């Protein structure tokens, strides 16, 4: 029985025939009288929609539409068709919507509401604290720094001392020559840290979320406030009443502008930069007031005749980018009053700590326990003032040979009372080399802080001791 002769494949069954048939079907679906060109294939099948100008240019957007609806150049198109308008044919069942080809598309976004940032700080913080501790310093310039006999340098100076030429990091001896009527005070960091904690406690009573700026101030986003100036004035009065410290406040559309506004107040007061007046405020200020413009950058700007912020703006962004690279773009943005940096605020501090120096050779456990109890009482008061509880404790031990050792523990239940903190501290002390090595200092830190109400709401995973 002979084999049948091979059957010739019809054009439809060949590869080229299948492609031709597919193209024909596509033309029938689209309408071959259309003057527009549409590429078939995967890109079209994966497209959400195809946007075509009357000239036939194709535009794809992600999605899953399989068929592109187009209108020829001479056709009238759907209702409302206008020459020069791009039409989007969406999925079947959805109405195509026009997209204007100009710079202002149909249905443009509503304008963004300008921000309102408040910056508050205690000026010349170390010097202001010293004046608050000693009223006799109120009428004298104050210089805070190291011992002049040991080549100490200036760490802070009051405004009147700075006006006499006193600068930070200069030797205290030279500062006293420039301002002989000033009073030199030795640095007292424990005091400054304590006052800083009290300051932020006072600030958080007025504002729940604050981004700290050093020890003396912070940023607050008050965009939703109806009268930011009244809030600032109330804050200034509260700090003066409770802490006897001056406070200056700046209000503007960005963090950089708010800080500059506060710096223009002087010793105490409120300065608000209204939207639209940023250029008038910035233009006469020296270029060195821009963040990121140090001595070298300022010298380069002077070579290009840019002495003020207004001169920097006149250079233009392209010229600044040629001189400083990408840093020039940031300089131009700040000089133009554009600062979109967000306020990274927190509701409360991340940790609280206290330290104590032990005289002699601390080896007696009972004496060390008493020191820890004092630290626990101080921390209890701070937790109570801020309404917090702690879920982590860290003990720092400083030995007489300057070596340090830390021990930490995550607590199963949040603590807020002095007895509870002291009990945890004693357990951590047992894990240190107490008795074998003399101790010079102890420090206790509480972390993983949360509001008392939040810690009370946390339930045990297995109640009943399971």
C-alpha cells in the first residue's frame, strides 16, 4: 500500500500565512480606512490604552487593553473632539477622555497648600543657662569655655560678647582681651543636659511632635494651625515663665527659612515670613547664611561677585552648577527660598539617661546601689513629667583606668517607677566586674520609651503564665 503524496500546506497554515491573517483581522477590527499607524504585537496587547494624535503618533500606557481605538485625521472623532488634542482609548466599556497637549493638561492638580514650619530655640544656650543660674550675670557679657590657664577655648558666648568680636573655638584668653568686661564661666555639661531635657519637656506640652535641633531648639510643622504667631508667642512666654530662659521663634514655609527668621529676631521674640515675601527677606542677607556655604565656598562666590543671597540668585542655577556641581543646585534652591525638607518629628525622646561620678575607689556594692537608686529617682521624675515608660535599660560602668563596660536588658514589662528601675539596674550591676575592679562612674539609660497609655494597653501573649 503506497504512501499518499504530501499535501501542500495552505497559506493559512504556514507561519507567514498566519501572520498575514492576523494582520488582516487587526485591520478589520481597527478599520482599514483609518489614516493612523498602530503597531501590533505584545506591546499593544499589554497596553492599558493607546493615545494617538491626529498625525498618528503612538503613546502606550501600562494595563491590559487589547484593541486600540483611533480616529483618523479627517474624522470628527468622539464628541468634543478638537484638533491638537490627544485621545486615550481606555478598556472596553470606559469612555475615552481628552488630554490636552499644552503645558496645562485638562484636570490639572490643585495647587499644593504651602507649609508652615516653626523653629524655636534658646539663643546662646550655654550662656543663657549660666545667666539663668546666676542673676548677677544678666548685665554682663558671658563667655563659656575651658580653663584659660589650660588653653581652654570658647564653646559659647552671649550676644553682647559676640558683638565685641568673641568667636567660637578661639582661646578664652584672647576672648577676654577682646571683651575685658565679660565673665568667663567653666563648661558644665551635666547642667546643660538637664536644662535641655526640661526645655523639651516644656516644648512637648505645647506641641506633640518635635524634631530636635541640638540641645536648644527644634522644628514643628504647624501647617494646620490657624494662627501660628499666637502659638509661637505662647510658647515663648511659657519657656520664659517656667525656665527663665529667652526664646526666639521663626515661622516660614521651610525649615531653612524658619531658622533664618529666628536668627534675625535677636535675643527674644517672634519673626514670621509671609508667603510671597521670601525673596525680599533673603536678598540682603550675606551669602554665608546659606546652609552649606562655608569659608571655601564663600570665597569662591566672592570671586564671582556674589556677596549677598540676592547676588547668588542672580548667578543662576546653571552657572552655580558649573562652579560647584550638584551642590550648586542646592545652594540656588535655598537662596531662592525653596526648601522641601520634611520635619522628622517624634512624639517623645528616644532615650533618657543619667550619670554620676564616684569619688575614691568605688568597690562597695551597697554604695554603688545607693548611687543607682539616686539615678533611678531622677529618671522616674523625668518619665513622670513626660508621661513615659521604658522597656529597655542600659547600665554603663566606667572604671578607674578609664575603661568602660555596658550591660543591657530588654524588659518583659515597661517600668516607670524608681523601685522598678533600681531593681533592673542592680541586676545589670551583678553582670559587671564589680568588686574586682574599682569604679569611677555609673550611668543608667532607659530606652524603647512609649507613652504610659500605650504601654498599659499591651497585653501579655500568654496570660496566666502559660
